[in-house]
C-alpha cells in the first residue's frame, strides 16, 4: 500500500459514522480509498447504505490532518500496519464483514497459516479457572497454536503468561492505541509478550478509554481465531460478547462448565445449555472438534514396554486398535465403555507418547 493510499484510508476511518463495512463497500465500488475521497456527493449517495448522515463531515479537511498525524506516529514508533486488502492481513479477519480496515501491530507476529485460538473470560478469575488455563495450555502446546486474548486482568493475562511459559506465540488485542497500555500494571509483561508475539489494535493513538472500545475490540479477538474459548464468565460480560461474535462468524466456541451455583460459571453453563458452545473439559475436546493432528512422531521406545507405560484405559485402546488395525473414535469409546470426551483425552495422551496416530476421518491407528 502506498503512503498516499494509507493516508486516504485513515482519512475515511476518521470520518464519524463511516464504519469498516461502509468503507469496504465504497472501496469495492470506486477502486481505492483515494478514489473514494475524490467522489462527488451525488455519486456517494448512490451507494446503498450511504446517506446524508454518514456524509455530514465527509469533505472536512481535518480528517486528512488527523490521518497524517497518525501516520507520523506510526512511522516513528516502530508500529507496523496492514490493510484488509494486503496479503499479510490476517486471513480469518478478511472473512469478517466488520473486520477492521487497518490493523496496527507491534512485536514479532507471524499469524497466517497457523492454528489460532482465543481465550477469554472474567477479570475476577478463580483459582479453578487459573489452574484450568495453565493445564489446558500445557496440554495444547504440542500443537503449537497462537494464543489470543485481550491483555486484561484475570483470564486474559493468565492465558498470555501460560503461553509465554510454553514458548507459544501470543497476541494481545488492545482496546486503545499502541502508544499506551491498560491496565498499566501489565506493562511489566509487554516486552515478554512482544518477544513471543505482540499486540494488535485498530484504535488510534488519539482514541480514549471508553467502555464501548472493549466491546468493539472483542470482534478482533473472535475474528482472528478458529475457536474462542470462554473459561469463566458471569451471566453477562465481555467474554460472552466475544462468543457472540465468534458464533456470528461461524467459528467454534468452547466453554468450560462449572457448578450450577457458581456466579462465574453461569455464563459458560448458559452457552453450553443454549448450544452456543461445545463443552470443554480438556485440550483433547478442542483437538477432536477442530480435527487438529500432530505431525507424525518418530517411533518411540514406549512401544517396547507398552504395559509398563500405559494405564488401564490406554491399554484397552491399544488392545482394540491392535485387533482392528484402525478405528473411529466413537467406536473406540463404545468398545472401551467410556465417554467420547474421555477417549478423546486418552487418545491425545497416547498420541503425545507416540503410541497412536490420527488419520483422516477421525480414525486412529497404532504407530
């Protein structure tokens, strides 16, 4: 993208009431942001959804002045950017109608063609929620996913720290410009996160902290990922907004169940009850639903001493697969008289040990 085109795009973005969807529509019709700004009022009013209200200050020169000031800040503060038409723009966000026209980034982010999950939840995380996140990320780490969250208190920062601990890439999606950090206490984690990924936002350096920014930010968290995971949530909360965005984008949503009388489990339980989320009890549940597989492991010494290394459930699976050659997960569960979610977890453990490998069609066989 040329510098002039970026200034034109930022100019459009600064115009009140002209959102991402409208800007994309105008660019599609007229060919570029620069061309859009050259149009006369009559031409713009002919575009469906573009009325007088959106054009009230369209030709005000202050918008271009603000755009040039923002570009100057970008160029002097090591901030990178990508437009929704660029090749390096996150591919999944390209499929979101309300995805940002420009994304600002800082750090070492490499996002396309990667497994990406978002982890969201309450800021008042419990010890149960924190323990679940740490165990979940430890279990999912062999798949090398990118962990996305909002860098806020509670679930967010716990997920980022766990990702860093397992050397996974992690991205904090911010509800403000990259010239500041909220909450300030999390500034101590900035360098560590940047070394293992970084930060993204569609907000400018001039944007102030308001509640609606955090809700708007959640569309990026959901849009970046193939699945959004809600760890703990009250009956209402920003994480449920992220889940709604993910469902609207036709992405998978997972929720960790909790006790019926726990205030911070109500939101998750409701998502599961209303069929808006898969129940998540372990990393194996997510790997099974998303059909994630590990790269084929080299033969492991474990095969020479199977019954020393495997527990009773794993022995049952091993014997059945030795007899059948290969079999589907559901039939393995039926044979071993265990729930599907439990067998999925068992198979993941065995895969990590190098005992079984997944095949297309949710089939498994011994290595």
